[in-house]
C-alpha cells in the first residue's frame, strides 16, 4: 500500500467527508480515487482554454498525449475476453509437459 503526503487542509476535508459518509479515511480515499478514475472522456486540445491549447501547441509530444488516449481499461479487457481460447492440442502443438521432459532427458 502506498503512503501519500496530503496537505493538512485537504486531509481535514477528507476526514470530514469520510465521517459524513460513515467511512474510514482509507475507504473514502479509495472511493474518491475510483470515482475520479472511472472517467472515460478525456479532454482534447480543442476542449482546453486557448491559453492551454497554445502551450500544448508549443510541445507536440504533450499535445499527442492529450489527443491520443487510446482504449480505456474496459475496452482493453473486453478485447482480451473476446479472444478465442485454444489449447495447444487443438492447434496441433505438443503438450508443454512433454517438451520439458524431453529437454530434461537430454
């Protein structure tokens, strides 16, 4: 588990919020982080104020990071789960146990 250095004012607000929702500070922190990280829409350069867009325009690497977020965790996991599962035997490949035994016998 990670330790965080939280400013006293922020910690007091977190403590107060946790108390109103009958949670421990740890539970409240995790809940708030999960809620914040569930966001699936990320801003592009056109969504930012003009001053920020100008700053990003001066730094092409940063602009590409903002514009190209790639698939989110949900999409990635869905893609992995949709892949066909196959055993080595179905593909006509030898069993790994047999290969290991043959290698050890050499």
